[in-house]
């Protein structure tokens, strides 16, 4: 169940090149000053002011790669697939209405179906757990995952080369038998096989080497080392650990804060490491170079660490004490430095 939560919250895609332009026009009743358009990797594609409740955004026409319209932190982003020259969005008090893009409509229907299916069954399972019927709750969860896999499999088989198929695979991949996942993955087009999250799981099943870390040297080369999480955490130093992924937009927004802490406090004895979650190795290496991340990255292809620390959503930033105990969890933004100073340096005074 926890893996499914992470998948639902983490809808990933890659932005590639095209020739024609998709214009996204919208009407919005909420008091919003501006809107932004992001690729599903989290890169800013376009932005504009909202004038008299209307806005216009543009991107390349590309059915392989999704985008999302953001109205700010207080609103859920609107996922789209720019498969046509013009997409119209109407946003009022109800859910957004999208017209002009068949794939976008199917994408939103799939996301809404998956979320409602998960919430409905989770509530039923929780009621049974509270009544002491764990076996009944397990049966509901097992049936739910079968339903998700069945529904998404049908969509995937009809959309193996576009962003809708990518979303279907993302939602169902942890609910598939490993052999079936491998077979479906290998049937997929470029959008499937180059996706960092899906490809990361594929690499895990293909037995990526365990107990390794990588680090970006100052001259821009990615070096591999034979080391593990236990070589950095619980070895006599406070250690800040960032669970993240190259496909996670919020993770990359948080990265400059982690880098700043690393640069400022490493001379004071603070260790900083990253743990890529469900990420392809080449995508991780590319992100290290693009973002300028020079602290070690502990590879976790089996997701052993993610499961050990209950990682159901990323970014997840945790501070460990010299003995390996968690002293601060769920850190974001200015909270990171505040916690570092409070638990490390204030105690030294």
C-alpha cells in the first residue's frame, strides 16, 4: 500500500523536442496572479500572468511527454498531454474541465480513478483493522492491487508509446508479477524505457550491483565506490540524508537547500548523503551534473533503505545522530539548517 501511495504522488515523465506548438488557454475563477507550466520532470516550460481570469501557456506538441499546470502551493497541479494544437482548461470551484485533448482527458480520468479506488479501499481496510480483522483488510488490499493492475494493463497495452501508457505503467508496476513487468517494459516505447522511475525499477530487477555509492568529482566525473549506507550513518558523525530522485520535481527544488548545508557545514563535521529512490543510474548521474551535487549518493536498487525508513513520498530529508538514531525527520527549506544548528552546534555550546 505504501508503495502505491508513493507512485500516486509521483507522476513522472520526460520532456523532449517537437516541431509544433501546443497552446494551453485557461479560465480561472480563483484569485491567482500567475500560472506556470512544468514538464513532468519538474522543469519550468512556460509561465504567465492571469489577466481578467484568463491565461495562455505554450509548449511543444508531444504525446510522449506530459506537462502540468500549476496555480501555486494551495492547488493541485493539472496534468496534461500536449497532443494537439490547442487545449482549453476551465477552472472553477469544481474539478478542472479540459477540452481539445483526448489523451489529457484519459490521463485525468486514470489519475482520478486510481486515487478514488485507493481511497475507497483504504477506508474499508482501515475499518476492518480497527475491528480487529487484519485478514479481511489484507484481502481488500490484495484485491485492490489486482484491480489496479488489471485496469492499468489494458490502458498500457493500447498506449505503450505515449505519456498515458507511461502513467498506467507507473501506477501498476509494483502490483505486477516481476516477470510480467519485465515483459511489458521491454514492449514499451522510448517514453517507457527512458523514464527514470520505471527504468529504476527495471534496473533493480535486473540486479544492479548492491552496496555501491557514486559521487560527482569536482572535475565533473561520476566515480563509483564500494560503500553502503552504514559507511556514512552511525559512524561518529551527524549525517543528513536526502531521499530523492531525478524524476521528482519537488526534490530538485529542495536540492539547492541541501547543497547549501553541505557546503556550509561539512567543515564542521556534518556528513551529507543522498539516496536515489526508484531511479535509473544514468538519470541519477545526469541529475548530479545538472544540479551540481557533490556529496555521495548511496545506491538503493532493491529499495531496502526506502522500505526500512518508511519512505512513502519524496523528498524526505532525515538527520541522524553519530550513533545512527533519527533526531529530525521530514525537513524542508529553512527547517534543514535550523535543525542542523539546533541538534549539532547549539549542543556544543
